C-alpha cells in the first residue's frame, strides 16, 4: 500500500503525522510506502530517516479546494496513493469535502462527515454536552472585544481563552484576556472561546469510532509533564472505568467515524470529569496506543479498506511516553529541492 499522511511538523507543538506513521510501520501486515504531504519545506518529518519514502508540498485547503485536489491528483499519478490520512484540525473540512472526488480517483479515506465536525466544534461543544448530560465548563463565544467585558457577569477569573482551531491561554484578569483575544483573533479568526477554568488534573483519551456509535478502541492517559503551550510532553496510560464509560458515551452520541482525542479535566474539588475538547483526529501522542496494545491507526486503515475490525478489549496500564528534542541535519541542496520543486 501507498499511504499518504499529513502533519509532519514535529516541533514544540507537534502534529500527529510522525506518530501516525510510526504506528503504521509497527503493524506486522504493513508492506508499502509512506508519502508525506507537507505544507512547509522545514517540517522536521521530511528529514527524519525511515519515516516517509517521498514528500510532496501541498497547498493549504484555505487556498481553494480545487488547488488542493489538483495537487493530490498529480501526486496520485506519481505514487498511486491508496489511502490518505489527514491529521490536522484545520485541513479536515477540506478533505471531507473532497472525499467523493478522492474516492473517484481510487483514494480511500476514513473521515467524519461535516455534521460530526460541526457537533464537536469548540463553538458548539457546550450545547452538545448539555443536551447529553455531559459536564462541560461554561463558555462565552466572543465575537468582538465587547464580549470580553461580559466575563465577570458569567464566570470568575482565571478563564481559558481558546482559538477556534488551536492554542489556548489562561487569563487571570481583563488585560490578559484582551491580549489573548487579540492574539488568537489575528491568528485564527473569530469567534474566540472564553471558557471557565476548572482546577484539576488533565486526562486525555485517544479513540477510534466506526461511524455507528461503536468504539473500536480507546486508550486513556494522564499527562505527567505539560509544556508552556499546554502540550503533554510525557504521559502514562491509566485505568479508570468512569473515564472510559464517558468516552464511550461521547462516541456513541456523536456516532464518530475516524480517530479522535477527548480532553478532560478532573475537578480537584468534585472529582468529576469535565469535557474540554473533542479533537477530530488522532493526537500527537497516538503512538502510545500501539505500545499499550491498541494500534488504532492500523485499525483505521483496515476499516478504510472496507474490512470488519473487532473492537479492542484491553490495553496495558502503566505505559509511559516521554518526548524529546533531536537535531536533524541536511544540506542546502536537499532543502532547495523540496522548496523549489515541491517534492523530494
């Protein structure tokens, strides 16, 4: 098989592409090539050994779906892509809309539909949770600076200020909330989500849904080390039946089709779980799942090919991941090749 994967930006805010590829290569049945689809000629995954056989620059979906489709069609002519796995939030709407045209080319995907993406969007999550009895922090959808003034009427500081796609900042007062609002507005657009701050311990679940409400697999972990950007730099798989039951319920109610990450905060005062986000793709720590006994990425690929996949029944508790920084080296000719020709 020739499998194309996006999100090779393994930086301090890593994309899921590299761990997705490592999961694929861990599958004993995998034979074939990995094609990296990249947005920048300095994405570290390009220069990692034994990650991608080929890499191609592709345009952001925001430049127009026709441009993206034409580029993928060209790459398909060269590489005969069997499956594409997009791994970034901001590109999923584009790939979902292109799904019928990709299918016509013979390229398989296993993606949620537009309704699923909309249900879990940060600006809709509160309504979804309250309608299904799932605890969720209060929030304000800030569409202008004036909405920042409404924070004291609805919640106390500190609050969490979130971009519509990425990034979040804790604001302890009006000035910090305003600064975070303006920073996120410029970078990601409106609305900005102002969320109640829940004091507690963060837990995450990586999972795979089959599109009917069934969970094919799920692995929970507790973050052991969190960076200043809020990214988990170390984590450990845990056993918590309440957390798993809540995760199954969310996948059942959304009828999620594809990989996803559920972010929870366990309140230190009530010990109840609050759902913070539903990320509509595998997270950057997804490689912990096969190491714990559930290769969710490979299961997704099998389902994309039309195979029936039985749900995983267990995972190994106490598996720890720790990220590290590692310098990669290349030469100017290699860099110029990808920057100028768009492929390597």
